[in-house]
């Protein structure tokens, strides 16, 4: 049985040497067979007559017309769904092993009589025309930072003509992440394309009607700052952003290979991880430098400054010593209650100032309805109002570690649930805020292991909270005579 591969080999050798004996031997066939295929000029698969008869009776002939009618009425029906329907209708006539046969029947019918399919039209990209941006999750790469799993998102940029790419890590598909990612790519590139293209993410667009979205004002200002024009895909037509979608998958596959070479998926910090990812991009971009050169000639020189990568707002500190930022709650020192403080909201952190001095820097909460409460900000008031502890809305934040939670449980066992145990625990928190939390925690561990009640007096004995003794010192009396001796010895100055 001669294969298509053998005949192709025969033709190649025949063109190279012109000798049938040598070409046939190289292709693994007799000279007579070689002459036959050379004369026919066709491959074996093309010479095989198409079979028009059935070798066995069609098992679906009785119900085929009904199945076809179902596909006509609902073109998106899957073959398996209809097959399951036929099995329920006639359990004795059809078996599970006939599914693949039925699927082939449906595939052949759709190719012959079915409705037309959507045609995708390959597009020619113009150099320097657009930079496409998209967010893609990296969860399948199983990356860790200091041993802990992360759920990072990559803000990914691609120039479709050359496939040059860049990216930054972010926590969510926010405008802050888009702002940081876009300008990081533009400053790395050093050039500005004509368009900035995104899909219809909420970072760039908002709903106007069922089939229409419009650009957010902040996104438009961002794009105009870099003297570009905003462009997006049609609603529900993600294939119009196909280049960046394909680049997402290709880059994650490349990251997987580089992780295998690296031998570890753990990184010391988010900055270390982002730097490593950008190193991989730089290596890939080096192979695209020829087509990138054509793009660089078409793009404008980057002639604008970076814009702030944070949002600014002002918040008034409530009586609960908290502020509300993007629907999440953060605590501040109680001395700021009633004051209006300026806030900088970065993609990853929150920074609060007052009169030019930083009052709070903490990780930004992602989502809504969450709270970041530091017990040090409110413990001075809570220890005076212990009755508020039991139903305090953010009560769980008053347990900075599992050790403190165990200490509270032991106090309840010793004194019973109520004011006495609550006050005893709040005094422990007060001590931790006034001294060092780590020392108080060590003392609590020692007391719990010894089976003692973790009372504040016992903790104080262990942490050594004694008043600092100032040593008694005689008042300094300056003897100016030594200067006379210096002058007499040196003969003057």
C-alpha cells in the first residue's frame, strides 16, 4: 500500500535526479509503481474512488427526519442533546456507544444542508496603527509569592503588526490598573501609536443601552493625555480583539515553559515576579525587532510626562475613627476624628496624609463592603468602653493573631462571658498597642502553655514593663582654666 508521503518523496527525488530507479528506491517502491504514479500525477488518496454505498444499515434511519427537523428549528442544538432525547424516547433502539456515529451523521448533514456558518476575515494590520490592551488571569500558572498562592492579573499590551508586547501585574481590571499598564508600555516603547484599543471592560467603558457602550470620561482623559484616540470592539464581538486574545494564550504558554526552566514558581515579592515576567517579554520582543522597526517609523515620539498612578480624594474621618474609600472601610488614629484627610488610592495601596504627614499606608481592599481595622487606632477608647466590644461591627479585627483569640477564650473560661473577661482582654490589647505586640504575643504563648490565666498583670511581668530609671548624675561644672593652659602652652592662637 503506497502512501501519499511516499509519492511526494518520489516526485521530489525525480525532480532532483531525473532517474526513476533512484527515485523509486528512495521512496520505498518498485520502479513500475513509480512510473504509474509519475504518469498519473496524483496522490494515492486522490486516486481512491469515493465509496457511495453503505456497509451496514443506518441505525438512525427511522428517526432521522425528526432529528433533522429539530436541528432546523434550533440550529444551536448539540448532537449529544438530540441523541439523549432519542435514547429516552426509544431506550431499546439506541445505546450509549452509538453517540459518535450519530455525531458524524449530524456533522455530515450540517456540512451538506445546514445553515451557513460565520466567516472570519483575516485582517491586514498597519504598522504603528494601534496598541491593544486586555486583562488576562495567571491562575493556571500556579504562581506563589513567599510560598502563598496569588490571584494576579496581567494587564497585557500588544502591537498587532509586530506582536511587540508588554505587561504589568495588577489586582483587578480597574482604571488604575489600566492607567499603570498603558503608560508602562508606552514609556517602555518610547513611541505613541494612533489608537488605544480595548474590549468593553468597565475600566474603559460603561453601559449606555442594551447594544451600546460608551467610553468613561477618565479613560478618555488618559488616552488624550498620550495624544491617542480611543477605540473598542463592538458589544459581544470579542473576536475583534483577536490579536491580544491570541497573544494572552501564547504568552502564558511561554511563561509556563520559562517556569519549567526556572525550576520554581515561587518569588520573593510581587515586584520580583513582575520584573521576571517583563524579562521574558524583553527576550520575546528581541525576536520581533525587524517588524517593530517598521512600526517605530510610523509612530510618534513619546513627548509627554507620566501621569499620577493614583486617584486623589478627600474623606472625613467618622466618629468610629474610620473613612470610606471606594465602598471599603479603613481605620485611622482616633485623634483625626472629624478631620477631612486627603487620600491617595493606588492600584495596590492606600495612602492617607494629614498636614503633609503620612497617617496610614496599607494594602488596598479589592471588592466592596470589606474593612481594614487596626486595633491600635481605637483601643484607647474601647478600653474605656468595654461594653461596646461584644457587638462591635469590626470585632474580629480586634484579634490580631490566633494567640490573642486563644487568650480571650481562656479569659472567658476563667471569668465567664461578660464585661470582666472583655475588659481583661482589652487591657491586653492596650498593652500590645502601648509596647510591642510581638513581645505581648510571646508572653501570652508562655502563659497559655503553662496553663495560667493570661491576665494583663502576668503579661506585664514577662514583658518587663517597668518604668525607666533615670540615673542620678552630679551637675556638670565647667573648668575654664584648662583653656588658659592651652593658650600658655601654644603661645597664642
